[in-house]
C-alpha cells in the first residue's frame, strides 16, 4: 500500500493527516485560531480582527494596539486579492506582499505580526510568516530536524516567499493529500492553514512516526 505524502519545503512528508491530528492535539491556541478565522473571517481590519491576531502574535500588544487604532482605518484592504494563494498570479502575489510590507511598517508590528493580522481577513491568501518555523526552516534549503533558528522574512524577499507557498499548494502530486486533508477536517481549515499545520507539526516533531525524505 502506497503511503500518502505531502511535498512541503523540499521534503516529502508521509502521513500528513497524522500531523494534523498531532497539531490539533498538542498546539493550544492554533486550532482554535484557524477554525475561528476560517469560520468568520472579517472583510475589514476591525477591532475583532486585531484581537484574533493577538492569540498567536504575543509580544508588545499595547504598542501594536495603539498603532492599529491609528492606522487601520486608512489601510485599503481591497489592494490584497481575496483569492486562494495557489490561484494568484505574479501581480497578485506582489500586491499581497505590498500589503504585508505596509502593515509591517506600523509601530510595534513587523512582517510576522503583520501577516498574522492580515491572515485573519485573508485566510486563503496571506500565510502566517512565523520567524521560527517559516523564516528559520520552511524557507531554508539546509534545514534539518532539530535545527532551531529565527530569521525575519520581509522586504523584497516577500514576493518570492509567497511564490514558494503557492508552489507547494498547487503542486500536482499534492492533490490527493489536499483532498484527504480537506475532507477529513470537514472544511474547518483553508488549504494554506493545513500547510502551516503540517509543517509546524513536522518542524516541532509532534508526530515522529513518518520521516520525510528530500524530493527533487
């Protein structure tokens, strides 16, 4: 019997559904955040959107709150496509990157926090750009299990980063795995969220039975 795999970040990860199960079991706020965001995504940068993003952002909340209250009303959310990332063309990816850069420049934010806020209103489109699992591992060709490092993601690099996510999301060989994951989780998560959950579980070693192997 062929083991179902998911090609993510230059690795073939077996048993992706087991990684989702491990994530739901062992990560406290993540599943609630993703389910709630997908269930009732806001169409604007409301106070609720900011509150939701603080569930996983942490850090200097008071400073970010002041910045959000003074800047959010002037942010044009329509510049960020409301389209699944895997369907975005180069121009749309650049628009998404531009929106992340704009919010990242707000006092107290930065790229990681900006992506978490924008993910609340564009859960199919904007990935959560965590400095550890994404900046320090997903985007690094030399990452191996056990390596822990933190790299900020930002600037001109952002468009290429979004392209990397899109490639994994639309990779033809991943289609059977995406179908299984989406069916088993009953549509509670976006495909972008499922990718993040599988990768976070792999990065943290939450499910150890299946070991990934490189793919060309």
